[in-house]
C-alpha cells in the first residue's frame, strides 16, 4: 500500500496535467519553505497562480475542498511571497491568484481565486 505522500504526489501530478491541458504553464511543483508548501505554481496568462491540491478517495473524510483551513491559507500566502521574493518577481507589479483543486476519486473541481492573500 502506498503512503499518503506518494498518493498525494500522484494526484498533484494529475492536477498539474489537468492544468496544462487547460492552458496553464507550470513553473514549480511542491515548492517548500519553512513549514509551508505550495503544491503547484503556474502561470495562467498574466496571473501567477499558487494552487493547493486536496485529494479524497471518497466522502468519508469530507469533501477535499473543505480541507483548506484558514491556517493553511495563511501558510500558502507566506510561501507565495517567499517564492516571489526568491525569484525576483515583483510583489506589487505581478497579478497573483490562489486556486484550489479538489479531487474526489478521479473527479476534479477547480476553484479559481479561491481565497485572497492574508
């Protein structure tokens, strides 16, 4: 049986493939900074998009989109700023967006602009 990290990685790749087919340009997978991670970083036209991916095999643990806590959103926002600073991307001059992809079984739900920078 696979561990949760391997399963998560496989579904993050599934989500990345979905995004590429939707016209996104992937620039990073599993970007990590202190105690925070962004699953996918991509460009959607002029927007730099930070994407959180949540997977659930079934609804026994709730819908995957319900698993994004305020604490997780805050960590993603901090990691996004760290990514931009470390890559010389203007925080003030670059339009950014935070998307969430929920995968339930093999069904993908993609919420664009799911939350604002906190």
